[in-house]
C-alpha cells in the first residue's frame, strides 16, 4: 500500500462558523495504481489531494505513506515528504517563467537529488517537446505548458503523482492527449496517480474512480 488515509477529517473556520470539508475519510492507493477522484464542487476533492500531498494537515486521522504518518509531521517534515515522495500537477502549470523548458523539466529532479539525463530524454521524446527545450513558458501554448509540467513532475520519479484538474485550462482533444501521455508515463515510472477531475470521460481512462459527496466517499 503506497498511501492510506484512515478516519481523516478536515474543517475550516469561516465567517459563518465551522465548515466541515472531509468527514472520516478512509482511502487506500496502491503503488502503480491510477485513481480518479470525482465529485461536485465543494465536495472536498482538492482538500483530500492537498492532505495526501502534505500541503495541509488534517484535523483528525492518519495519512500513512511507507509506514510514516504524514499527518503527524511538522512543516519541515511535510516539505521533505513532498520533495522525496510526491509529484504535483495543477491546471495552472506553475512553470518557472525565468527558466527555459529544459531547466524547468530538470528543476525538481535536481532539488530531489534524482536527476537522470537518460530518463529526462525519454520523457522529452514521449511528450513530444524536443523542439521546445530552449523556449520559455510564455512562448508555449497551454497544451505545451502542461506537457512540460508533467515532464518536470515525472523527471524526479516520485512514487506518488497528484494531479488537480490537470486539463482544466485545455480544450477536450488536447486534454485527452495530455492525460493519455501522463497515464503512460506514470506507469513507466512505476508511480501511482491520484487525479481530481470533473470529467467522467477522463475518469474512465484511469484504473478506478472514487466519488466524494458531502465530505464522504460514497
């Protein structure tokens, strides 16, 4: 088991009072598995993803990764967990504007101490971005930027890839192509993928689907 959530709850304080987002979530993700996380807006999908990635901490429960409870770590410990074990893909791309494509792709792998030129060349080839390596993010289309973002994430070979609506800024055909590439490459890397999506069509491309409603898995 790569990732296991046990009785995880999360709430936020608002002007109207306490808002319960997740309510006693139990969820398991196996190594190499791809899972679509679906649900209506406000159901807690992104919150669950952020907790799994160590970007936030739960009110109650355990988040177990390789026998370690991520929920019990301090800010520094969660940062180390993200650097060592997690790859993040968002719809905003989040590329570094001052770096060209080649430097963006290798950035996280170098930070993690896992820069592998041969794997990076394979990623670039399979993503179809060989001709873009000297360009900067502002010179790329949305689909090209997302391919670069996926390459950057997978270059470090994280065991867990978390994607939050990664095709939200792309048209349908481009989005389908990007997801197909991401699925193929995560499997090649031996990584697990947990992806938030509103699209039932995209969800069907993954191994299984988990649906959130009212802060619970249904």
